[in-house]
């Protein structure tokens, strides 16, 4: 359907498929290596991301970056995107109809990037990608294989800001990803 990511981005910039288009400053398409083996999927832009048009540049993103540096995961090697590309008001969880309207863009990003591993950051990413019957607490830290892609659900970095005790699990989950990537010589 799309020849490259720029074509998808051009659609997102002018998209008005859901009401989130009304309040956006910038849509937040995604950032990173277009040949990434590892893709991270978050929920949706916050205030900082809406202002800059880049995912995970705010507080949660900075915390995630610190973990990446600590573990030796390079942001240049990976790709980061969100379930919805426009900021939900007051950072509320995207509604089902908003996620459904937006998901086609993410699917096309996955088709074009062809990641081997997809990291699902938090419940919204998990439920919208793998299904409503998955819960983040039970699913995190366990590999799930579907159609040749390995999925790793883990906590959303914003959850770590609210609850320090989740940091160790997040770290352990990223370590599993790093080990799998090294075993297979994936870009990391
Ligand atoms: N939270 C998300 O889920 N995505 C971002 O891009 C920033 C914060
Ligand atoms: Fe379009 Fe997605 Fe933005 Fe809704 S959130 S307007 S579907 S780009």
C-alpha cells in the first residue's frame, strides 16, 4: 500500500480520521532506524511530544533513555512509535475508536520496518496489538511469538515514574531483549 515510511508520514500529518486531530500541535509519527530489528511501541504523545513532534522526549522518555544507556541499547539502532499519533487531551488513555482509527498507520510502519522484536510499552500497546484479554502485569517479561515476530510486553516508562518498584522489572525485561538481540546479531 505504501512504498516507504515517508508516504505513511505524509498521510499522518494531514490525518483527520479521529477527533484527536483537533487539538494537536504536531502529530508524532515515529523516530529511529528504518531498518531496526527492534521496535518499541508506546501509547500516545504527551505534551512534550505534541510540542516537538517526536516520541518519548518528555520525562518518561528521558527515564527510558537512561535505561537504554545503562544497558547498552542505542536509540539509533531502534525505532519508536505510538498507538495513536496525536495527543489525547490531558494525556488520557486513547479511546478504542481512536486507537482503531490510527492503528493502520502503525501496521504499515511494522510492515515497512520489519522488526524481529516488538516491545509493547504498557497496557494500551499490549491490548491494542495482541488483544484485550492480555494484562500487562501477567504478560510482562514473557516472550509471545506471533506471525514470526517476537513480542515483549513490559511496563510503560510513565508507570515507573509513579511506582519505583516497577523499575527492576522494566530493567529485567530490557535485559531479556538485549540478550535475544545479541544472540541473533540484531541491531541494538
Ligand atoms: N508516552 C507515550 O506513550 N508515548 C510517548 O511518545 C511519550 C510518552
Ligand atoms: Fe489520525 Fe491517528 Fe491523529 Fe487520529 S490519532 S487524527 S487517526 S493520526
